[in-house]
C-alpha cells in the first residue's frame, strides 16, 4: 500500500507532537518534529550571541545557516525520536522557556524558513512520514494525504506545558507560560512568511476536553478512513 504524508499543524502546546509521535509509532511511519528544528536553530542563535547578544547582524544565511545541522535519532531506551544539533543531543535544551520565548521570532526569518522547509521536504519525500508544525499542510506539503489542524484554549495549553516542564524538572510558572503561548500565537499568525493558518482541506481537532488516548483514537480513525478511501480508489482504478 502506498504510504502518505500526514501533516499535523496547530498552535503551540496543543498536543501536536504527542499525537504525531503516537500515530507514527502505531502505523510505523517516520516522525518529524519541525518545531524542534526551529527550536534548535533558536538554541544555536542563543548560544552564539545572535539574540540579545553582541552580534545582532551576524545571523544571516550566508554566515550561519550552513553551519547548522539538525537531525533526529531514536533513543533506544525510550523509543522516541530526539533532536540533535550539529551532532549533539539538545532535546532537553530546546524545550526551555528561554528558547520558547524566542523561537517564533527566529522562525519568522525568511531565510530560516526557506532553509528548513527545503530540509523538511527532503525528509518527507516518498511519503511514510507524520510531520507536525505550523505550515506543513499549507506550505511544506500542501498535497499531504491527511491534514489535521489542532487547537485548544490557551489556558489548557499552558497547563499542559507546565505539567510537561515539571515532569522534566524544569522550573516555570503558569502565568509565564500562558503569556508566552499568547505571544507566540500572535507572532505565528501574523508573520509575513508562512503564517499559521488552517489549510482549506484540513480537519479541525479541538482537544481542549480530550484525553491523550481519545485524541490518538480520533487521529488513527482519520488515517484509517483516508487509507481506506485510497485503497478503494486504487482497486477501482485497477479494475478499469
């Protein structure tokens, strides 16, 4: 059976990565967290003084972007994919509030988006991937076989993010996270390059009042529906 691209877009901290990871594992597809790619670039910028540092004009495609290599590797002990920046595991560092506070502004830079979108298209070539982010169904893969747009209230998203950080031993406040989420929503939706929006043919999932098993069941049902339709179309075509 031909493998498709599953594009999951939506607001920050609404559970996209969790459901994308779980679906990928269930259907044996590769999982690509594009948000982690932008976070890794942001971490690079922070480490090298390009944000609130002494090199404000140095962050440009000619001097920097070719020095950044973001890759994903499965952690054999957990079975989950983790993010590497220039060969080093940065999964924990990119989830910090410092990175979260700057990632939307870095992601809005045209040369950053152009570079990472190109890499994402290469990763998804041939299908068989579940990819989540902000512009997967609208820009990266507008012809994806299944598109989902995920949303939830800012307050619920902030609490989920707080719980996630606490579980990792990271200190943060609910108010700080809520403000960060609202700020990122605004930046993501109003940026000039590839703003966050629902693709016309995307399914909307509001998971405000849903548990993880419930949202996973819903997503798997949508995948099975699409693949069932694809199977029927293939069979009908073969009989002509």
